[in-house]
C-alpha cells in the first residue's frame, strides 16, 4: 500500500522525491538487524547518489561504520529512547536530540526500524520534508508507508520501504567490506589463523534460539578441523562449555571471547572456510563478509531473518511451534512470552548440521 503526500515532487521514476540532498535512515538496534536492512539502505543510495545518508543508530554503529566503505555517510548515535534506540521503558525523547537533528534539515527520513508506534512520531518530530516507512495499526501514518506485519522477511520488508521513495535494489544478501584496520586487529590479537579454520558460534541473545553446546562440539569433532569458538563477554560460559565438550581435540581450538571488536570478528570470519552458528548477528556478519554458513533456525525466525539464498548458506530448521516446557504457542504473535528459556531448536540433528557443513567445505574449503 503506497501512501503519497499530496505535495510530493515526483519524477519519471515512481516514488522518487525531487531535490534530495540529505537523508536520515532510522535503524537503531543490533548488528544482525543492521545487516538485514543494508540492501534497503543501498537501494536508497542508488536512487539518490548525490545525497548524504545519515544513519540514526547507536554507538556501536558509529564505531563499526567509521571509515568502512558502504552507503552510510555518517552516524548519529542516539541516546536511549524507549521504542527507538532501546527496548527499556522510561526513556523519553530528549529535546536537545530533536533540536540537533532538526538543524540538519533532512529532505527525506526513512523508518526501517519496526512497526512505528514510537519510531514514527520520533521521525516526524525531526521535521523532514518527506517521511517514509513502516506502520502497524497502532502507529502514526508517515507521508508514505507500507503495512507492518510480523511474519515477513525483514530484508524484503525494508526493500518495500525503499521502493516507496524510488529505491533500486541491487542485491538481496548484504555485503560488508573488511578493512585493513580489521585485519590488523585480528593479527595483533591472534596472529595468523590456521588454514582450514571453522568457526562455531554457540550463543544467541534469546536462549530459546540456542542449539545445545554439546552438539556444536560434536560437529567440531566430526569435521576435525582447526576451530575458533566465538562469543561476546556475556557468552563466555557457552564458549567454555562448547570447548569442554569436544572429544577429539586432534585439532587446534581457539576461544574468541570478547577480545575482538565487530570489525576484528569480521576479519576472523573472513578467514574461515565455514561458520556454524545459531540464528544470531555473527551469522549475518559471517555471511556478509562472504563466508559460507550453516545455522540452526527456529521456523518463525527463519521467515523473518533467514538467509535468502542457499548456495553458500544452509539453514537447518526446527519446526517446534510450542514451548517444550509449557506448550504456549510461539507462532501466535499476540501471545505472552512464557517464562521458560529452554531451547526450541533441539530437534535439529548433529547429522544434518554436519552434512551441510561438509558439503560447503567440499565446495569452498581450503584446508
């Protein structure tokens, strides 16, 4: 559904806004969320090659994107704002933030952040000439909008928004450049990674998305290659448990826990032959630097965030639709989340994950 403001200047290409020099894009969450939105941001850049694109993000965006080739020209790291840059309640929009952003006089502001209950009023408060984005039934309208429905792939959802303003899609899967700074950080921390390296990432923000660590360990044992086990500082126990469960140990094992920035992690994944992971941001990062991936997905998450291609990316799908502990539905979007944090993806087998990893290693592996 295309909603056009009556006064929008249009050109021959449907949706294109005239005389755009500055564009704000709101996407203020985690690394996987940013990467899912990257094809849409690139589509907007292609439509407005002379305009400067400002990402309204968070501090990690500013650090990660600084000096990195891509469609974003600069980043405004937003303070905590409930429903915009944090999920925590109690953080209103600071007046000074709105004032500073209004001074930039954005010609176009694009919301590819969510349903818009909080983000659409925030975007409108910045005073852009034209707004575009997503809208759930309880959200304010923007000048141009498409309906937000939960079960839709995020990348395709955001490309619909880009299309509202004349965005031209070039690719569906995101790509991220690895810089010399990233590679230097990896070399300083770990030296030269061994040939034939495989990475395991047993963590995930939502514990229900975590495949058991013993199964990651068994995959490593079966592959028999050098292994890096990655995780952030909060995932140290998962990394240690994965390594402890490995039986073969006839191969080098490198724990990588909170020691690399996202850029350094990108450089590590670039050196891997395959990454085996849960549905999590590092899986998206590995794919974005061109590394084949095998990932364990819960079925609902696969719809929204799975890889869109299958040549180098192999998702293994859990079809569990109810909590294994209490039976509450996971596919009812209005159901309350139950209190249980047990895995929902235990029905994915080690055999299936290993088979896909071995297939990718035959095609892409160097070790």
